[in-house]
C-alpha cells in the first residue's frame, strides 16, 4: 500500500529573478514480504517539508538551493540539502555543478532478486538502516555547427557518490550464502563520461561515448570493487531518419570492459 501527498507554494522576492518554493509532504508506505520462514514487513509514515530558493539571471546563470526535512517513524529525523548551479558563458556552452544529500530505505529481497535464483542462502545479520549518501557532480556541454544546417555536441560529466550507510550484500564471505548487513567502512562511486555526436549528413547522426566507473564497497573489512560492474564501457551509434520521420534506422555497438566476478 502506498500513499503520497505534496503541496507547493511559490512566490517571488522583489522580482522574477528570485523565486521561493515551499510546502509540506506526507508519505505512507506499507510492505508485506515473506521469505522462507522470515517476515520483512514494515509500515513507513513520513511527514516532511521543503524550502527551495532559485536565482535565475536570464539565460546565463542560475542557482537552485534547497533543504528538505522528514521525520521517519522508524528512523527519526532526516535533513537533506541540495545545490545546483548552471552557467552559460556563451550561447552554446553550459557548465553545471551539483551537490546534495539523500536517503532511502532499501528493500532487500526485491533489490537482490537475481540472488534468489541461485543456491545461496540469504542471511540478514542485523536490522538494515536507511541508505544515506552525498552526491557531487559536474557537467560540461558544448554545441557546435558542422557545415551548413548541421550541428553537433560534446558532453563531459563527472559524478562522485559517498555513502554514509548502505545495505551491503556480501557474495565473497561464504560461497553458500549472501550476507546482508549495514555498511562498516567506506563505500563510494566515481563516474566519468564523455560523449560526442555529429550530424555527418542530413538526418544522419554519428554518436560515440566512453564511460568509466570506479565503484568500491567495504566487504567483511576489505575495500573491494563492486561485483559485476564493468570499469570501462564504450558505445557507438549510427542513426538515420527519412523525411517527415516516417522511417527511423538505428545501429548501436556496446563494448564492456573487465568486471569483478
């Protein structure tokens, strides 16, 4: 069972460059889960509210700063700030920066459904606390012209996520078990992506992208790469559409690098 309520009040401060948004929210969530002889049911009641300030100086610069607070009936008070900055130094250039904190309550069984298809025993060693993480990001986008009536773009972004707590499914400790517990140590993720797209001919697009992941979590006291996450990925795409978009053709190649099994 799930229910959600949210109300937003918006007003301007002096002029339309300064905007304030605020309002309350309420979430009701009830889970009924049974696995073997164990029940993992819970009822969540989360009243909260938020305050957000936006500064927008035309098309060149904007800032969004916000804070929300929630009170979880099982885990107490949670406060999560966020900040987004966008700067357009030129008409076809955009730079974005972001930072924020978030939390969620994990659902162990649905989020590890693939494990249930194995012969491993699922062992949850302790009550699982909410996952809490800080996220920091940046992005650079450049759009450019390619000859007459053709265009292209180049995009680079980088994101870093640092977990204060995380539900950790340890597949290394015992080959006969999946041991789930709260994070005891470090857990973080670095993500870098570069992408370029060019309209080589009219309605014919060529796109190429490279993505690098460095995702590590502490398992039984040792900081290890997260299993089954490829460190390097490459994508190449060719797309073509006929006049009036009657037909679209698409060809994509993906390459995945090594991953820890």
